[in-house]
C-alpha cells in the first residue's frame, strides 16, 4: 500500500469521473462472430525490404535484443528500421499482464539478464543514434517492476554514447515503491508512459491497470524533475467518444504532460479486441488542433502514429517548442 500511495495524489482532478455512470463497459474478450472492418485506403505501409531495415534487423539479432517493433507488430517497422531506429524492449519479451489490445506474449517471464544493458548500449553506439527509446514489458513479478534495469540501461548508454538523448517508455509500476524515483534519478531526457485509452474502457483494454494511477505517474514524474519532457500516447477506434477523448486530453494537461501521441488502433489478431471504427485523417487533424489549443508543446495525431514513431525528430521539435514558450 505504501508504494501505491506514492502516486495517488488527491489534487489530480479527473474530469472523466463525470462519465462513470453514463457508460457501461463492454466485455473483455473479442467476439469472433463480429464483422471485421476493412482497413481504409489511408492506412498503408511499405513492406520492410530495404537494406537499412535488414542491417538494423541483423544488428538487433546479433545483440540478442528484443524490440517492441516486432513484439507488438508495429506497422511502421519498415520505415523506422530502414533509418536505423528501433524501440528496444528490455526485461525480456514475456509480459506478466494480458491487455486486450497488445500482441506481446504474456505468461511467466525469465529472470533478469544482467548483461542486457551493456549489449543495448553497444548496439546504440553502432547505430550512432541521436535519440533512443527504451521500453519494457510489465514485470509485476519483480520487487521494483524492473526499474533497476531501466536505470542500468540509461547509465550504460550515457557511458558509451554520451551525445545520444534517451527516452524511457515505462510500465505503470503499480505497488512498486520507489520505482519511478529511481528512473527519474537516472535523468532520461523524456519520460513516457502511455495512457492508451479513455477511463471508461480501461477494464476492457488495459486489464490490471488504473487510469488514475497512470495519470498520477505522469504528474509525479514532472514533480520529481520539472525539466524532463513528459509524454503519453493513446489509441482511438476502440469505441471511445470524441468528448471522452477531449476529457482525457484535459486530464493529461492537468498532469502537465508536454507531448501526446494519438494513433489508430489496429487489431493484431482475431483474439484481440476488434476495431470499432477507423477514424478519418480529417478527424485526426481535428483532435490534433484540439490538443494544441489545450497547451501541449507537441502533438502527433495520425492513423499510423505510434508512441515512438519519429521519436528522434519529435524530441528536437519538443526542445524548440519549449524554447519558444520560454522566450514568449
């Protein structure tokens, strides 16, 4: 209970609370009898066949690293890997949770690989990256939720690639006392924790997680380090209403989040949650404009937007946006 209390702040006013009695959550599992929606013409990706893609794939294989690009079947893998960009997934490839949207394997993970941070740092150095994103599976089986492995990874990268900026995309560390403090103390440039969806859909989409808890993680990260960029991402197309999206964005701003990403949910397999609707490019643009009006430093909203998509370019944009705000 002590670890949970660290992130539960009463002064975070969740506007989504007004919606709790208005909607009823859907069932957890996808109904195989449901009609699968056809992907619209604006959702197209190139096949991953470039030489750059193959080089990145080979380096990751030789380094014995996992990536969320592969594990979560990201549609942008061809584009990102062709540029030598990959989101590395530490702490194994087996998650202790089973969310309705995620294609990462679930079950009982193996032990911690003590040499993983060094292998990761060496791979980053070979790729000569300006910016790297480190994420992980949920590790509820560990006392610290895997926080120490994040810290060791950040430290190893800073030692071998001191000019590389680092973004951490973390799980929620529920009931893991001191986990967030450890990660922020390692001084990442961006702290990212995805809200994923609106409050009403949490039991359906993010089983075992808490909307309020995730918001408070983002708020507390900013309190621990006012200079760290905070970031969060959501999926759309799971049955949310536009007013619910608006309330979620307002909650993120109350938590002083700097950067939000909004992308189209795409069903990875028939066993996962169905796509309720494909939003149009115009609708994504409207959500982006709405978010900017709320005061976010940066917004990325498009069908193929993912949390780490164009992360290096976006970090540069974040720095410029902050400087412009300070100079106003």
